[in-house]
C-alpha cells in the first residue's frame, strides 16, 4: 500500500496554491494525492437547515470546495491519482488524524478567515506540533513556491530531532535533483539580551567547532548512503530561526526537525519551527522524530510505514 500525500483545503486562495504544490510533490515522489476538507457541521447534519435538495447548507459548499480542488489538481497534472474526502471534524484534528496514514501533510499558509478555515495561525502550528508525519506549509515568494532555486535548505538541530529530518531532506533533494544546503547555527547562547557578546571561560572558537563536529557526525552516514546528492554544509553564527529564515530566500523548501514541548495548550512547536512557519520565504517542512519502539511493538508492515495493530 502506497501512502498518499494529503493536502487540506478550505476554499481559500492559499489552499488552492497548496493543491498546486502538492500535485507537483506527489508526482515527484510517485504517490497518490488525497484532498481533504474539514467540515465540523457534518457531525450535526440533521440540525442544519436543508437546501431543498436533500442536502444541508453545510454540505453544498464543502462538496464544492473539494470538487474545485480536485479539478484544479487534474488540470495541474492528470497523471497524479487524486481522491477527495470531507471529514466531520475540526481542521487540526482532521489533519492530525489523516497524518497517521499519510506520506506527508500539506497545508496552505493562510485560511479564509480568523475563525473558520484558518490553516496557519492556529491550525497549522497545531498540526505540525502533533502530526506523526512530515507537515509541509506552502508559503513564501513566487520563486520559492515554484521551485526555481534548485536548492533544499536543512536546518540541522540536535541529534535527537535530526535523524528523520535528515532522511526526509536527502529524499527530497534526490527526488528534485537539487543541492542540499545543510546549516547548523551556533553561538546564540553567547549573547546577552541586548545582543552583546557575553564573556565565557571557553575559547571564542569553541562553539563553532562544536557545531562543525556535530554537523560532520550527523551527516556522515547520510552522505555515504546518498553519494549522488550534492551537499553543501556550513555553520553560521546567530539565532537558528533568524538565520534559516534569511537563508530560505534562496531555497525551494526549508526543512527542520520538530522540537516539541508541552505547554498550557498541549504539544507546541519550538521557537525555530514556529518562526519559519511564519517568516520563511519558501515552503516549510516540519519533520517529527519517530518514537522509539520496544521489541514487542514489532516490525513495520512493508510499504505502509505502519506497524501491525
């Protein structure tokens, strides 16, 4: 079974651009595209006023949204297999659930409004914080969304959040035939609140050396496994979020491993991912680390990315 690439739509211009981008992504990876629309009113269909055709007033626009998106996908590339669904849940919950059986999730950067259909602002980060598969938010300038730079940007974090992001980044660079630009930011801890250097006991060059050593250690096996992927590695001084957002201007996709924490509203993204979701100049992929499994959990079922129940 080939897992689909799932794209969430709400009828907004941003979600339609996400459909275009998702079609191209599905094609390059050879996976089907699943277009979903979250419509909470479907759970209470009997309580909604009828349109006179046996359907509720909520159902008609929902069906129009997914039909229009499917037609757009067909026009974009008829070779991509497309299916659609209307899910009777809130947007974030629907997409997180879809992510349990998806190659990846794709959303637009803005929805139809602040209260309904919003894919970023509240729903987007919530999905990226909770989904068990990569979440890609389509945003940025025209060149970045069109993929004209020929470069993928990977922000390499700590070892415990980087393994899956590394695999995802090399797979993307391989599928696109482009350069993989791997960046490790360093030194942000060496500045005070005013932005001035703080004096420490270690040599000034120590943080950069540590960053370079970690970069080499994490990249070693991946480069050996993908010798045909052109890789550029660099360490840059400064806050990671700001550094990656600036560098995203020359990238077609920026990838970051998900660093999650538990706050007042449940799981939340780290500051770097959150900044990129709001300020990157190209699409952003937030990649979660797979949970470690005990022996009794069993092996993955071939071709599904899932384990037997």
